[in-house]
């Protein structure tokens, strides 16, 4: 593995001014409050900085890990030994011109939804309560109420591993239910252009309030967690119900492994009761997946991802 020198760090600092952090405690940035120490986190502020940093890493044969604000990510207890690029608050601009919206990948999704509501635009109500960045939402083609962010995307801007900036029309993004090409093509989403239609502001606000109220009633908010652990498969949903409902029927609410616990409020959430490790979470996910498959025949996929110490991002499950 390539070992960064002090001269390397200085070069990266020139490429990404004020954007480097060393010896970062991942548990402090993790929504699960789990993880060891990261050697280096790079936080670019523009697409061009992302391109320059990726070109630098590529020229040295280094494959950095890429993360957002970690709302669906489980960090390794051993930390992270490869450099990490984080797309977050430094790349969060939102520009609205009529019905066209350009937002950077680090934009906080609830903030994007509120911004569009204030501009009198409808269509982003369903994402108002989803924690995470726009880049992560696009990568997973996320949404709620059986809707997807792809419904409003015109194009996606990204940077490949060699540092080239690319523009993908929505038809080239491979969008399907909770799927996109960005899950497998090794490109970093940096921005997106979208279209939303005018709608009375008061109507949009009322719908958002209803959605947020329902989320507060259904989901755990105070305990550290990473949102929905398992994906909702449309075929499974139509036949036997949602992951949370199935897990609850099998008696897994309050099931614990170490400090990890299935939420008593919603069975598709795993909470950290205070001292959970990544291994605790992975073992609990494995148990649930095995039980659901034995009972229903469906092999549930995880929304949550596991970032290993070597930088590989995998489904958060020990199959």
C-alpha cells in the first residue's frame, strides 16, 4: 500500500486548500457513532478540486474511499487506512432558476426540499425527511413513498477515477428502483441539474409537515442509527409487506447483539445503545437476513453499507 509522505500531504493541501484532516475519529462523524480512526480525510470544495485530487491519487495508484455525510454507512472498528474523500458541506450550493435547479452533491437533502418549497416548486416533498446528501440520494436513486429522485433529474455531473469530469444525461444513468450506474462505475457524483414544477407554497409546506410528522412517529430519532437497514423490494412488498413489518413479525424487535439493537420503534432500524461495534451490527444484520430468508424465501438486500479499513465499500451484511 502506498504510504503518503509529508511532501504528499503538502501537495494535496495545495490542491484542496483548507480541506485536509488527519487522524479523524470516524465514530464522531458516524451517524451510528461507530468506527475507528481515519488516517486522512480530504474535503474538496468544488468539482475541479475533486478532479485534481482524483488525478493526483490515480497517478500514484491510490484508490481513495469516497463518502458523503455517512447517514447510511457503517465504519470499520479498525478505522480507515486509505485516504478518504468526503463530499459534504463544502460542496452544498443550491441554485434555482425558474424550474431548473442545480445542486452540488454535498447539499443536505432536507435543506434542498425546503429550498424548493420556498421557491414555490413541488415534487421534492417526499425527500424532506431523508437524512443525507444529494450525491448519496442520486447514487441510490433514493426517495420515499415509492418515489425516486431520478424522476426529476436532467443530468448528473461526476468525476471518474482518472480525474475527468463527466456529464451524464438522465437516460444514461441506469436509474431503476434504488439503482444507478454510480453504484458500480467508480465515479464521484459532484452535482446534478433537476427540474421541478411550480406548486402553491402552502400546499407543499402542508404535505411536508405531514410527512415529517409521520416520520417522527415511526422512526427512532434520538438513538444513533443509520436509517433503514434493508431495502424494500417491490415484489416482496407486494406479496408479504415491508422489511420492517416482516422483521417485526419474526419477533426481532429489541433483539440485541452486543450494543446493537433492533429498534423497538421500527424494526428496519438498528440502533447503537451506547457501546455497539461494527461487528455487533454486522452480526445482527446477518441474523435478521438469515431468519427472513428462511421464513419467506426472500434474500433482503441492505441499504446500509460497510466501509472496511482497506477502503472497500460492501453491503452491511456478513453472508
